[in-house]
């Protein structure tokens, strides 16, 4: 079974540019969440999508946006990149929005470097 | 969701039990305790979770105190591959595992 897949694995962008990160959840999972992990810190929640609707948003500026497609894959978009956006971006999928007996499965992440 | 407090780092000898503490003194009655770990350069991995009873699976055991104010994750026979950052997370019963609030975690170093 394929796990959560993210692309690309690494990316270098220039300040002011735009970036799109992609995530494919585990087959059958309808919930996709995005996290940002800056070096030395724990992951920070950005967004959760379930059935193509936003179900949660963390404390991130409007430069960050996301969407979920009918096949439950998701994109994270970041506009007007800043040096501080350099981080590991993680995607996680789970089977439902409720039910705490489900677990979240994480992808390997996309390492974004802004120069 | 309740705040959790963990030691910044711990060492453990290979083959010995690793006991990782977590304090969650403000946890409410319907908040679960979840443990994830993150091996260097990988995404976090689910380990175990519980509400008030002790739990065991193939990876670890979770011991929750009777007053639920603290818990301990036990890796019974630590190996070098268990070297990782371990996160303890309190998650409300009406919440979901799609929104996890990670702290700084405990960096466990397993030494030969």
C-alpha cells in the first residue's frame, strides 16, 4: 500500500516567488492536513481539509492557501515567499474528521528553501 | 487542548527500557494522550494513544497515572533506530487527528 506521497521532495525558490506543494493521501483517506516544520521546532498546523472543504486553519498569513481535489489529493500554495518560509512542509492524511481511534499518517515532507 | 510538558532530551542505553515522561496537569476528562515520534528527516509516526487505561501495542506501552495528570511512554527494549524526537499530544475528544498541536518534544538518544 502506498503511504502519503508528497512532491517535490526538495525545492529552492527565490524571495517573492510563488510555490505549490502537492500531497496524495493514503487511498480511502478523505482528510488531508498540512504542517510547517521550521528547523529545531515541532510541526505547526497550517490547514485541514476534509471532503474538499476547509475544516481548520492555523495561525498563518493569507499568503498560505490550500485546496483539496475530488480525488482527495491536496495542494498547498504559498505566495510572496519570505526567507522565513524555509521549512519542511508535511502532509498528513487520516480516514475521517472524527473518531479518535484513527491515526494521522505523515508523508516524508517537502523541504523548501527560500533564498 | 491541554498543554503538555516534556523534558528536552534523554539518553538511553541500547537494549534497556526507555521511559519518556509527559506532564499534562490541565488535561480534561475527555482529552486523549497521543504519542508520535519523528526520526531525523522523516515525517512524524504514530506510536500509541490512550484515555485513562494503560495501553500496549507492538511498538510501546503507555502508562497514564490515575489522576491523568501525567503519562509515560515506554519503549521496552530500545534500539539505535529508536533515536528520534518523541511528541506527547493531548487531543480533545471532540477534535480529530487532522489537527495535531506539537510541542518541542523529547529528543531521545539511544546509545550503544
